[in-house]
């Protein structure tokens, strides 16, 4: 029997830099398939002059443990440069993941 169900594992990443601030708008799922792509993109975007990164989660529909690992990697990068990371427009569904992992108290939400 052939399984005809498919899962779309896509994540659109749109970055806007303004001075030392970087806003990254995300659209889709952050999971084991897309998290490495996101981390690679963030590695390229986090140049020395960036001191604040805003991750806009308005269109994120799913966050897995791989996605959390990427978020923690990003906050570690920002802490290493005395910078700031803000998670913006996090939906209730995705926020629940942060609450369950108790990261809701350790991260900055806007």
C-alpha cells in the first residue's frame, strides 16, 4: 500500500538589516528538516556588527526540538557578543512549546 500523505517541510526566511539590528521573518515549520537550513542562514546573517536579532514567528506553524536547538544556538551567539535576541509575534500554539520546555522564562518575547 502506498502512502499518499505528504508533509510540507518548508520554511521561508526573510531578513532585513537596519544598522546593528537584524529582523528575520519566518514562515512555515521549524523542524528537523528546516532547522539546519535556518541555522546556516543565521550563521551567514549574524555578522560582527549585529547586536540585536528579532525573530518574527508570526507565520511559524510548528516548532520541534530541532527548532528549539537552533533558537538556543542563536541566543548563545547573541549572548557571546553581549547582544539581544527577541522572539516576536509567537502564536499561542508555538508559545506552548516554549512553556512546556520552560524556555518561556529564559527568552525575550515581544
